[in-house]
C-alpha cells in the first residue's frame, strides 16, 4: 500500500489501482469522535484490536461518503458527444452501496438506468459514475432514484429518462422488523418513459431479461 496525499493507492493482482483519499484534518477530528463513541459504548480503546479502529473508521467513512466531493453533472458534461441515435440506451445491473441517513446502516443493490438521446449521448461508464456519486452519500432510496434521473435529464436533455433501483436495507435486516429477504424497488421516469406506456414497458421488460 502506497500513501498518496492523504490517501492510499491499493493495487490488485491485475494491476488496477483504487485510490482512497481522505483529508488529514478531517480524519484527525473524526478519529477523536469515534474514540469517544467507543468509550461511551463501554469499550477499552487501548486494547490491541481497537487502538487503530478510530483512525480506520474515520478514513472509511470518508470513502463511503466521497460523493459529497463529486459533481455528478460535471461527470456527464465532460463526456457529452453529439450522436444521432434516437433509440433507448440502457445501463443495467449497476451495483450500488449507500448509507441510510436515518441510522447510517448500509443499503445495497442494483440500479437500472435508461435514456433516449436527443442529439447527445454520454460515455456508458459515466452513467455508472453518476449512480456512484449520488450513492456515496447519506441517502434514502427514493431521493437517490430521483437524483440520478434528474442529473441525466438536466445534463443531456434527452427524450426521456428511466431509473429503477432494487435494494436491500440492512436497517430492516439487522434491526427493527428484521426481515432478511425483503427488497425495496423505486422508480423515476421523465419524458417518453412517463408519457408512453409502450416505451416504459419495453424498458421494464429489458431490465428483467438476461441477454448475455
């Protein structure tokens, strides 16, 4: 692991790098608070397994909420291309991980995103990056769904946008009602997906079909 400007570059076996970045001052302040939390819970913060836990959690929470430092609109604006393609573009099964803002417990699942270009397209990976940027914040699934829809709609001005998210919430699995197999589905549509039932049905059909 190589330390880079308050972060770590972690290389896997195939040579790809994931860079975790954190602010040293923020990390120091967060570490103090997490240490106090552990003490309030009755833990011995000086025992071997917990000595570095406040630091690790301080760095981890910055990674899990890094979306606050990313402008999703810029992601698309920087890769916006003119293209005469008037058919549906779908990026489905985009893995997402987020933190519920009510209990700061994870929820995770998949996002399915489609749009019908109106003279402009964007890089396919940028749709996944938009999902990631909004997911890496304290969230509720309903708002997350609409934020993804609105970002694509505002930056590409397409004929229509469709977003469906399917997610499992650990606040339902670990605490509260403790239902292990429940999945929450949310959707948000604009334009042709909202006004034309056939277009919407085509999208719902395609995200449910395994073509590969």
